[in-house]
């Protein structure tokens, strides 16, 4: 059982420490993404996050329309404070923070 499946089956109301939207990633969480994940990065709400890790304090975002040699979006890793929560729980949802 993966970390994302474990979080879903246990009824946990906080998102996992690390999550990606790319299905080829080992940190992909399809069922969790369906709930909607809210991300605050450096104190601002962001909607263009491709992957995040709360404990290590980074997010990955697309570098414009640039593609790598396999045709995938080129990602840039940015460091800073990251907060994550499930959007379906509303404004007072428990947050995953470091």
C-alpha cells in the first residue's frame, strides 16, 4: 500500500508530506488529487504546483511552455515554506506543515 492509499483508507484529513500530479511519479496520488489540494508557498496560495514536499520545503512548477527532450513540461524546483490541505474540508481544514 502506498503512502497516498494509506492516507485515503485511514480517513486522514491531512494531505501526505509529498505529492505529485504526474501519474508516472512514485508520489502520484490520484484519489487524493480528486479531493483537491490547496498549497500555500512562501505565504501565497499557488495553483500551478506540479509536485510538493512539505518536510523538505520545496515545490516544483512548470518553466513556462518549455518542454524537455521527451515532450514533458520542464520543471523548476523552488525552496521555501510549504503548507498543504484538502480543499474539500473548507477554510478550517487541518494543514500539513513542517
